[in-house]
C-alpha cells in the first residue's frame, strides 16, 4: 500500500525567538495605538479596526516567512513484462495438428497475460504487448497475421526501447521462429538487458508434403489490345507424387487463359508459357495461378500478381519523306518506339539532288489511305505526288482523318505544296515573296491557345509546362508563311521573326471538313532530342510533343471523346508501405453541368474491403485532384473514382495497381524452434512449446519498484499564493484606513 506524509514549514524562519520578539513588539505597538484611539473616541469600532489591521499585518508576515507545504508519497511502480507476438504471414499457416499457428499464438498470449497480471500473491506486474515490428498492441490483438517480413531481434529491441524507463522484468517472444532478415549470428541477442522467454512450435512432421507455388512471372509491361503475348510462369513443386497441375491467367475472378501441366514426382521447377490475348484496353493487374491439389498444405503461395498496361488499337501512321534528314531519323525512331503507334514510313532517297523520281500515283491510293489514321508529309517538291494523290489525300482528311505537314526548303518553297490541292487543306497561306525561310535559331514560344492545347502538355501543370518550353533547346530556323487562315489556331510562333507586327507562325492547326491539318513550319524539332541527350537529360519534350501530336490528330485525345473523369496512379506496382500517388482529373469542361461536381476516391482490396482516400485540387489546376495512400499489405488493389453532382453519381472510373508483398514469409513453410531455444539460452530465458505456455508465468521473477514522490508547494514562491497574501494585506489595511477616516478616527 502506498504511504503518504505531509509537512508544513516556514522556510524564512531561522531564529524563532527573534520573530517572536518582533511579533510581540508589533502587537504591543498596535495595542498602544488603538487603545489611545479608543480613549479619545470611546467607539467600540476601534477594536474591529484593530482586528482588521492585525489580520492584514499577519498576512504580510506570513508571506515574508515563506510558507511551504510538502507532500511525500511512497508509490509502487509495477514490474513490466513485454510480450512480442509474431503477426507475420507465416503465422497463418497450420501447425502439425492442423490448427493455425495464429489461433494458437493468440490463445497463448491471452493465457500468459492473464497468468501474469492475475497473480496477486507477490509483487505487482503489468504486461505490455507488441507486434512483430515493435508496435504497441494496447488496443487489442490483430484478427489476422499480415506482416510482410519477420525481424525477431528488431521487434524485441523496439519493445525494450519503449519500456526503458520502466522496471522491465523480461520479454516473452511468441513466434514460429521463421526470421527472414538473413541474419544468422545470434550474438546480438546477448546485448538484450533482460531475459527473453520464447514460445514456439514443434517441427512439422508434414513439412515435406506436396506444395505447389508460383515463384515468378515474366510478361511484357505493355501490349496492344487484341494482340497475343506470351506470359512465362515459373511453377515450383515441392515433394509429393507426380501431379497434373493447371496453370492459368486471371483478371479478378475471370480466367482468361490456362493449360494443364504434368509435374514429375519430388521437387520440380518448370517454366510454363501461356498465350494471352487481352480483349480490353486499360491498366490492369493480372494473376498467374497454379491449381492446388487436394490435400496441399499451403495454398497462399499458389498465385502471383503482375501489372500489364493494355493500350488501345495502335494508331496507324503513314510517314512519307522526300529524303534522308535528321528530322526524319529522329521522328521515325520516336514513333517506332511508341507502343501506341504502328508506323509505315517511306523515304524517296538519301539525297534530293540525286533522285527526283515521283510516286507514279501508287503511294497514296484510296485503298492505302483507308489503312491509316494519320499521314505525315516531310520535305518534298510539289510534283513528288500526282495531282490525283493530293486530291485523294484532301478527301481523306475531309472524311475525318489527320494530316501533318513538316517544314522544309522544298515543301514550303516556290515549287512546293502551294501549287497542289493540299493548299486548300492546310491552315496557313504560303508566302509569295522572299524571304521564304528564316535561318536564325530561336526558342519556340507558345501562344495562349498553345499553352492550353494537349499537344504541348508535359506535366499537367500549365505554369511548369510553360517554363519547360521557354527553356527548350533552340530550333535552327523555320519556314515562313504569309499568315494563318481565318479560323485556324496558331499554337506556337517564332518570336525572332516579326512580319506585319506579328511573330511568324510555326505550329498552326486547322479543321478541314471532319478532319484536321497540322502545319509545323520548323524542321529541326530533333534538337529537342539530340541536344538534351548530349547534356545527359531525357528528351521528354520531343517524345511527348510528337506522341501527343499523333494521338490528337488521330482523335484519341479529343475533349468531346474524353470521359468526364479519369483516375490513375503514378506507377502500376508498389512496395508495401510506399506511397501510392493518386490522380483524378475532372474533364467535363467549363460549360458542362459536371464542371463543379465532387470527386471522391476509394481503394478496394482483394477481400472487398474499401477505404476512402481524401483527394483535393490545387488552386492552379482546379480539375486535377491528388492524394496519397500507403498500402499496409501486398496484393491486388482496385482504385475507384466517383464524380457526384447534386448528391447523385454522375460518372465513375477505375483502375488497378499491384502491391508486392514479401515472398520470403511463405518461402519456407516450416517452423524453427531451435532458433527460439538459442535466443532464450543466450539471454538467460527459457523456451516453451506453444501448448505449455501456461508454465511460463511462474518462471518470471516478480519484482516491483518503490518510488518516493515529493510534491512541494511553495506558497511564498507561487505567484497565485504570494499575490493572494499580499492582496489580502493591502485589502485589510486599506479597509481599516477607509473605516477610520469615515468615522473620523484619524
């Protein structure tokens, strides 16, 4: 039982006789003074005034004496026992009896806890519980083991560190002993300041029983929809007789492809190839599964997730160039590297001064044009194609396709495209008088329209994109045009060449019928690639510009074809605990009733449990909502975004991403009681089987710590108390003076 003591003293009173003399002298002086007043006035009020003055002086004297109240308590700090419970994935497996290790471990922890705290026969002891990463379990034990890795030493040291200010008696470690940190040296355990009592499981006699597992998946990162790809699945069989296993590829619960595979007796490792043809475009997470045979002891390792970006049908592009030049070389390589583009390119010859042969009317036939969505024309004379081919190309654009014309001395020269039917299709008017070309280097400058156009979008942040384009490498001149036609959009200009008070148009876009024509008067956009690579940087501007230009001209990025809501993650796969960056874009348009609709996001795991993720938009991009989520465990997750207006759902979009769990946890399905015995021996503890955990509580030496706590209230040094005594003194003296004056007793 705690003991309490209290004392009161006056710290400033050293010589009591001196204080008594002063008090007596003061009292005598007061008596003499007020007796004289009474004799003169003969009013009994004088004695009340004497009492009031005496009380006030007493308060002042008490403050000067420095009163102190000391409260002493002899308290008991109970001893502590830390229980570290292994809640990693391997604890979900069954022990030799068929029961899960987790259920046995939870029951053992509850019994140990009750035995230690329920014993009142000796010193008081309290229990603190922690998980395998050293996190407190004061709120309760987890329902399921989900830890991705096991670090036994780290967990114990974390628990000990959190109780370093307490009288720690020992640590109880409940685990299957399967540590996957790779540390085999146990000497670090000798630094543990208290004994570690370990509780484990007997070796599993059936650990060698049949087990099938998927250990790896090899697949392309991207594929065009409806194209067949090969997925290689590494299947591992441990022990058991010969079996016929089924290896399949699933998306969610739907099986998309599969095949039966015979696996020989004993240990087998086999690479199984499966042909997969995705039927839907999007960012998905697929699952490779090997069918579990009846009686298989472990099924949680029978699958492996892998991400796959399925692109829509490739954009069919026809690139016709007059001669070999750097612009052709770099643009051809860029489009060939783009997985969304299927390129056919034809170049007339290596040198325009050597070969001047025409097409003979067989390059741009109606049959060939039907196969393409975008046509790119390079530098060529106007007579390179026949008049009939130009007319067919113009009609093809009018029907709803995209034409891109690149700058060049010949195509924009006197004998270029100005004399062909394409002159009516293009969004610019050719110059008639010299100069027809500016050779001065310049940095492309976007117009206000260009800054908003998807062709020039790099990061999604218009301010940052404008800065990137302003610092882009110089272009080595450009062809000059008279002006842009009425209704055409000038997206970028050459600020170094001004005609009629306006910078020369470099990138102009116009509509022709149902299609579009894009003119790029500069023929050195390859500088955006080569010059940045020479400085060790990525050619992001070049790659993004041309990929987005082709997509826009093919109609893949037109706003009227965009869904009102798009959701994505910055990567297709992540590690446990690493941030998943979420981006939801509201694309309804300023005039749409959904322009101010609310955006909400949730993440759904494989078990169907969902969690809401807060997202918010920035002031510069009010339609772009971003958020971050940290996955607690591995698996396949679905990201769902919802657009709501007036309390009702208006649009939704979803995508998938993968979180890689630790394969080490389930790589070995056995137990390791010998590791736990070694830990107990090195630290001075004992090892117990999980079914004998009740005996552990009696082996822990029970101790408690007695702590003397002194609470000291210094009235003389307390602003509240000191002010109170002094204010009381002033009030008493002032009140006494006012009463004497009012009654004419001065």
